C-alpha cells in the first residue's frame, strides 16, 4: 500500500459532505455502537488473518517512511482519534510542506482490552493519500476497557512486530516510527489465546511484553505518548512502567489535542530534518502559537543521534 498523495482539498471536501449529510467523521463507529452483539471491526481494519501490512517504495514514493499511530480508545482516551482526524491537515503540513519526511506512509490503529472488549485491536493500512482519513474514520470507538488499568498494548506490539513489512528498513536500514497513545499499562505478556482469536496466529506459549517490545524496536522507533498528570498515571505508576520499558521515548503531553504536532516534530528531529527550535518556529509559521510551549516541554529530551541507518559491513541491511 502507499500509493497516491495527500490532498487537503479532498479532506475538506469530504468533511463538507459529512456535515451536509449530518454524519460525523466516525460514522461507522456511530452505527456499530448501536449494533450491540452485532458490533464488528470494519473489514479494512480487521487484523485477523492479515499476513502483512506493508509500507513499500514506488516510482511515486521512492523513499517511503513508515509511520504508525496506534491509540487507546477506551475510557477517557476516546477523544484522541477525533483530535487526530481533525488535525490530519496540520500533520501533513509539517511532514510534507516543511520537509520533515518526503514520502510518509501513515497507518492508524486502535487498541482496546482483549480480555473484555469486542474489538480489542484495529489496524489500518500504510497510506500516502486520503485513504488514511477513511481508515481512521472506520475505527470503532468502543470506549470499553476492563477497569484494571491495563489495555492490550502488547497485542498491538505483536501485530506490528510480526505482521508489518517496511521498505525504509529493508532497503535503507532506517527504522519506521510507531507512536502509541494511551494512559494505562500493558499486560505482562502476549497471550497465546488472544493472538489466536484476534490475529489468527498459533503460538506455542505466551511472549513476555519485554521480549516482543525488543523485537518491535528492531523495526521501529517506538514512542508512548501519555497525557501529563493523567489520573491513571498517578494512581497506578503507569508512567513508571512505560519509562522502564521505553526510557526517554515516553512523551508526556499536557494536551493530547497536540498529538499530531508532537508526532510530526518528533519525526522531523529523528530524521535530522530539523532541530527542536526550528520545529517550534514551524508551528508558529502555521499559526499554532499555543502549541509551542507544551510541545517544547514534551520533546525536550528527543535527540536524532540513534536514528542512523543500520547496515551490515557488506552494505546489506541489518535486521538487528
């Protein structure tokens, strides 16, 4: 996947059509939330039986960059996809017009709780054009969760580690980017039964979360974006858990409505297209002055030093 190009005009036209027809940007979710036991993941986002979600080069996009944004849709996090959808033009304004990544291919997905939710994992395709808006809009905002301050982040990590293929790594030795947005802990291990039921793979035994994360980090720069001062973070040491897993790749953000800007600047910094001060100037140029202080605070520790290509001595790509 990943053909075509993003158009803000197409995005605006789709938004205008939805307004005139009285539909929200998440019409599929609106319909499914009234479906009761008939609720089911949209066919384009169903991870079951998926061999590979691919980010591939083409004549149109010869140096693709794989970017994945997976977010918790339970409880208080349900507003995040709506914010992301409304900020897509801003995200592409920074990535493309400001030159942070010349050929981004973006995948959106949603995470719930595989112990109790009907739709615990939804994963779109890597796209370069407005189809990503459609994938985002087909995500079900289930709003469930089990109340144990845990969600199935590790199940999403498993899918990304074993069911994605990205040319930026395979051809150029450059990792893709994975941003997980949430406010709870992962479970301690990938459950074999959940993998079978949700994804369709047969595992002999469960996989510790630390192991699947290490496997995932060989392919992606993995970040966890958490709302600063979130109730769960205070009550359950969620921040400490993610710091232990990801270190400085945990981004505390005062306003999750600024997730798109934060993601774009993080990519720009790691791609060595900008430094933080230049990125903040770009936000001002876009009229997003209110975003400057919180994004600056959130990204103060991000550096480009570990984003260099991985290569074998003979020039081949190292799949470390």
